[in-house]
């Protein structure tokens, strides 16, 4: 579809710039070109309170950080749809969940991403349909049956076929009043096809073959 995506690879924590601002850096790889990209979010790398593991203000262990609900990283995580950890200082235990998503974003300079533009890549059904030409196929599929509603029916319904066969059978056994001729097949090559003339006075005494018994039909042969 020609859209560049970003796949999360890893993260690091550190202090950046002359003022040594603390933060967390997310490393990405572009899907199409496999180029490197990164985004830096502000984060606190020091302990908020004294615990058995260290005093307040002492550095957190490597790769651990804590953020507040008003920080850019918290907004980014929430927009990704991932569950928010119960403790805002335990994001480091959930960073691997970012690998299940594909992101998109714009670059500010070189490989650096604009933090506010970084979001989960989302495509609508119409965008996917246009990319694969499915909208044109859908339109054509709808116009064909509307313009030619009868062309898809290639066989006759069973009841119409049965009715046609029944009509043809009755026509074969019907007696033509104008000619009053009956063709009797003797079963041999010499007599087959002989025509016997029947007068009008005798026609009333003749039963149709389907109304005769087998003995009556054989007796007339």
C-alpha cells in the first residue's frame, strides 16, 4: 500500500543534552526500508521515595524509569491501546508489548521522530479496498446482475420441465378429430406404419390405449 510502518525494537534510558535531561529512548525500524528511527520521551530516572532498595533521589536501576499521567510517554502508551500498568514506575516490565504493534509517525530531523505524531498504524476498510482495487470490482459486480437479471439462470425449474414433458406425452396419445386416423404398430417391419381408416360411427366404440386393459389391447392387434 506504500505506507511506511515502524516496528519497535528496544529502548534505553539516559540523560540527554547539556542539561542532562532524563528520558527514555524508543528505537524503531521502518518496515519498507529497514531504516532506523527513534523517539525520546521525558522520564524520571530517580527514586520517588526511600525504600529498602535505595534512598529518595537515588538513580533507578538501568532501564527502569517512571512517568506521570501528564507526560508524553503516558499519552503515547494510552493511545496505543495497551493496558496501563498498575504502578507508573513499572513500565519497564511491559515494554515488550510494543513489539506486537506497527506504528507510524513523521520525522523531525534525520532519524528522530516527532513524539506527538507517533501512533499505531490504523487503516480503514475503504482504504484497504482502494489499495487493492476492490471498490472497482465491487461496483462491477453490482451492475452486472442489475443490467442482466436473467442471464445467470441457465437451467429451467423442475416443475416447468415436468409440465412440458407431460404436455408432450398427452399430445402423442391424442386423437385428431379432423383426420380420425390411428397409426397402429404391429411390431414387424412389414406391417409397421399401416394406416387404418375409422369411420365416425365406429369412433365412439374405440377406447384409447391408456383406457384399455392389456388383454383388450392385445386382442385388437
